[in-house]
C-alpha cells in the first residue's frame, strides 16, 4: 500500500516536461541565462521609454490645444505667455522670442532683426525636439541588435546539439531536443524584443514629427508678431466663428410669401 502511494506521488515528477522554457535555459547554462538577461533588460527599458515618451508627447499636444484656444486672444505675447504653464514648450518659445527681441537692441554688430529672431526661435524649437527625441536611439538600437543577440544564443544551442550528437555517436531525438529547443527559444526571444521596439520607434517618431510641425507653425506666428510689433497674428478660430455668425442670412422665399422679389414655386 505504501509503495503504491509513493509511486503515485512520484509519477507527476517523472512525467514533467524536460523541454520547457526554464528547463532549456538550465541546459544552456551561463550563456543562455546571459542572453536571456540581456534581452529581458532591453525589453523592459524599451517599454519604459515607450510609456514615458507617450506621456511627454501627450503633454505637449495638450499644450498645443490650449494655445489654439486662448493664446492669440491676448493683446501681447507676455499676456499670452502668462496663460501657459510655466514649463510649457510653447511658453519656452515665447520667452526665448521676447528675450531675443530685447537682446537685439544691445548688439554692437548690426544684424537684421528678422534673422536674429528667426535664429533664436529655431534654436528653441531644436531644444524641444531634441528633448522629445531622447531615448529613441535606444529603441532603434534594440530593434536592430536584439535579433542578433538571439541569434548568438541560437548558434550556441546548435553547437551544443552537435556536440551531443558527436558524443552519442548517433543523432537521436533525446540527445538534440534540449539544445535545439534552446536555440529556437533564443531566436524567438530576440524577435519578441525587436518587433515591439521597432514599432514603438516608428510610432513615436511619427508623433514627434507632428509635434515639430505644430511647434514650427507657432514659432513662425510668434516671429510674425514680433517682426510687425503685434500687427500680424494668426486668425483665432473663435473670432472667425463670431464673424461668420454676424453675417446677415439671406431670406428664403417659400410658397405663400408675397413681395416684389418673391418667386412662386411651381
């Protein structure tokens, strides 16, 4: 009776899968664990960069919405800048433009005001875009390098399988299943890390391009405002709507109306 119970308890252990994921890493030894650790580190950092950059980009996009709604309703750039957040990217452009305008009067070597302001605003844009692009180089590196790191683990796994075949004298499934499984797992890990990194890189780059276009348009509007002493400014959507509402609506003629210009319907 006792022998039967012990045999039943040992049955699951005997029937455990010797070719699972962790078992393959155990068979691969230090090299397999090293490759796994490197790929896991790359994956964690890639997702961290993805979520932090999405947060930063969304913050700038929300700032752009507030600029379109409130900024150009102000009488001056300083008044408009006061409506923006202290660390806003758009406020940085306005502050740099106002500072450049003040500094231009203190230049000893004559420089065109337009060129001086344009250079200062362009430098401010470049600083913001550079900050938004931080970390994307790591995503590009992960996307291009991680498949080769996985391939390195694959080569080691195949090499170990060949050694086992040579030691056994024949190519039995039992001898090569573990190393070949390890090799395939390393390949899969490399691709699993590379594909999300490449997708994240392309998506973040596209969003950065959209933000850069909005910043360039705003910078150009600020330049026009400064160069014209406030005479040139973009049309505010609210003002356009109000002007359209103020236009008289042409009277429509319906059946039953009379008048000199009434046209009866047929």
